[in-house]
C-alpha cells in the first residue's frame, strides 16, 4: 500500500462518526499517516429558515432556539468524545 502523509476524517457528531474514525485510524496505522479530524457542523437553522421562506411557512423563534440548543449539545458531545479518544490514545502509548 502507498504511504500517505495524512488523512482527513470529517466528523459531524453523528453516531456513525465512530466508524469513520476507526477506519481512518486503521488506514493511518497501516500507512504511517497522520489523521486529522475536521468537525463539520451543518447549520440546520439556516436550512429551516430557507425552507420556510421558500414554502411560505412561518418559523417561530422558539423553534430556532431549540435548534440552536440541539446543535450546541451535538458539538459538546463530539468534543467530549474526541477528548476521550485522545486521552485513551495517550494512555496506550
């Protein structure tokens, strides 16, 4: 297998991020590459506002606030998982 300098793994906070990270780590170990994880966060509020404008549906501020809270929670969960994996990796070396 060709040696790679680095791999970029996209993480969104979804449950299947674990699979992407595991595959990336395995490929990196096999090819002696550096793994970089880019945390990607779609903006559901912007999508919802656009959809509402297109369809003529009013989107109340309480809906947008709930979306913002859910997005913050998702970011916090992903950051915590990333920190746990990093700590685990450091302890194994």
